[in-house]
């Protein structure tokens, strides 16, 4: 079908994005529906599952209206999005309670119970997750069993958000292998559910959706939402890995970094690679038999948003970065440790908090803005060097996400790294990666590799300024030293 189209849904933390793509990878329509997180108590973050479904229906309707395409041309609808968020349903697929969002950290005691039962070594070996934290889905399920026993007893399915939308669209329970690495009950080496963890949780495989490979079809559309019944609904990995696919990151050597609210780094490896220091998590790739090392930083773009909202309300990001561009590299001694919500990689320090270091009377608002941009770049270098210490190739670096639109931020990252940094022609790489997988999975292309050749186009590159890199080399050493002192102070 040369005129075939692919619709994608990307379910984020606070918004759902829909995109319509043709088989050349061109973006034909884009719609975003935002929603609010409910925070009923400290460490509790919830969303009514109907918010996800109603947002999906609205986005689909708007895209169909805007594009005016014949729905029969839409061969596939691919879904990607956040991991870890838990939706519990009854036998009819009706949610039994509000979704426990991935940010929800109420399951502290349950995470400790899992750690006591299994230990970090076994969990890391089986699931690829280097630590056991309250946000993982297994801890959430255990919390339900301990604190809402009636809900737990009535539960017929434990689903991710993507899985729930697949059910709403097709009436089938299906999930992607590469969506479940961080549930803590998926066995990455054997590509199946981890029975020992399920037994501990008192959950059976019948409570979970069927595992499919990335891009594989779960079923046809049965929901009355304006799409043809011939449209196939396909599964996809977590959003970060989908974005990696959208940049062509499917083989060792390429590393993609996405700077949005958080920063996530994806390094493709051809075999399971464990970090002897347990700093970096290992995930299944969209390509069977390949894996992703995925270090991440909790506050990246979120740190810039926090600074803008608190100290420059009403100012747009372009104005902030334009002012920051007038400040020389190194911020004339000002340096930020960007750990406003703890540190995850390359060192685990949940008690770490942000620090502006070296403040003087000469520092003005633009210095602080540039310090935020440089701090994220230091975090990126810190994690890239940790990957290389493990023997991982990092020969090509590609920058994705909203921050990739900032010429200044790209240049700072390149200067700090001392390496060229590329961006993609299509900025919506998560949606594009989901479309690539759907195109391959439904036969529009013969393989993912073929779909990437037909749909993914690289954009421009920036190269490091040698003088700036020399400055940043010195500042990066100070950044590392301050992080070490912060780690000691948090003990």
C-alpha cells in the first residue's frame, strides 16, 4: 500500500501525543492532549485511567478531522509511552481504581520487602534493573495486596497504560516485551515473565497480558472511534526506546540522548552487558536479541522549567537561552549540581539535592540559566563515560527531545563532550520510532532495518569548539568532585 498511513499514540506523564505518518516518515498531523496528575498525598501520584482513553479518542478524532484522510488508508495504529504506571482491571476490563503513575513512591516498604527477599544481585541479573525502588510496578502490586486487599483480590489484569489502550481499542490483552523490563517481574535473559517474582507477589501469568515483539499486531480496531476495522493496533517499547528506533539507533555504536523533563540515554548493545558497579539499567531492545543500556537523569529540562517558573515567570525558553548565550562557557565560576529530585545515574543517591556552587555578587540571572544548561551536559558526559568504562561503543551521539531545538544547548553538550552531536530531521522521534515498528510489524516494510532506511532521515550536526572544551574539561572535574562530596554528605 503505497498510500498507507500510520497513526501513533505516545502516552506521556502529563500529555498524550498523536501523530499521523506516511510510509516515507513524513509527519502529516500532530495533536497533543494534556492532563493533570492527581497528588492526593505526599509520594502519591494517580490518574483516572479514563483520562488516558478519553485523551486518545480526542486526539484521534482531531487528527482525522485535520487531515481529512480516508480512515481506510490507516493501516496501523502503534502505541508507545511511559513504563511502570499500573492500571488494575476486573474481568470485563474495567479499571478498579485510579492508575498508580510511575512517579508514585508510596511503596517504600514493599520495595524493601522485595529487596530482602531477592537481593539486588538476583534482581539485576534477571530484570536488568540495578536497584529496587518504590516506583517499579512489582512494588506497586505488592502495595495493593498489602493495603487494598479487596482491589487486589478482584484484579483480573495488571496492565501498563499502553496495554490498557490496546485493550480499549481491540478488546485484546497484549503488551510489548520491551515495555516491561522495569516492571521487575519480566525476565530479560529468557524473554518471559519472571515466575519467582510472580509467586512472591501472588500473581499468575493469567493476570498479565500476552507478550508480543515490538511492532507486532495485538488485533484489529473494534472501538467505535472513526477508524476502520481493518486497522491493526501494534505494540511498541517504552517511549525512550521507541525514540531510539526513530533515530535509527538499533545497532552498537550509536547512542541517543533525549532531554525532556528527564534525560534518558540509550546505548544499543548486541548482548546482555551488566555493569559491575550496578550503576546502569539494562533493558530489552525493540529488536529481539539486542539490548539497551539506559542511564537517566531525573531532572534535566525539568530543572530549567523549575528555574523559569520560580525566578522568571512568564518568560519563554528562547528568551532565557538567548540571555544565557551572552555568558561565557563555565559561567564565570558558577556551577549547578542538577539533582533536584535525587541522583540515579551514574551513581545512585536518592537523597542528593541540587546545589548552586560558586555564587558571587557578579552572577546574574543569565548565569544561572546557563549553569542549568551546562549541568545537564555534565550529567550527559558523566553517563557516557560510565558507558565507555563498561566497554560500550559510543561512536555516534544523537540528541533528541525538546532540548534538541536549542542551538545553544546542543553546542554546550558538544563542547562538554568534546564530540560531534547530531539531531534528526523529524523532531518527533518517539512517534516516528513507533511508526517504524508498526510499518515493519504489519508488512508495510520487510524489516525494521528496511523501515528505518525508508522513514528515518538524519539532520544537522554540531561540532565542539576546542577552546570551550578545554574550559569545560576543567569544570567537569569540579562537577565530579562536588558530586563525590555531595554523596558523602548524604550518607
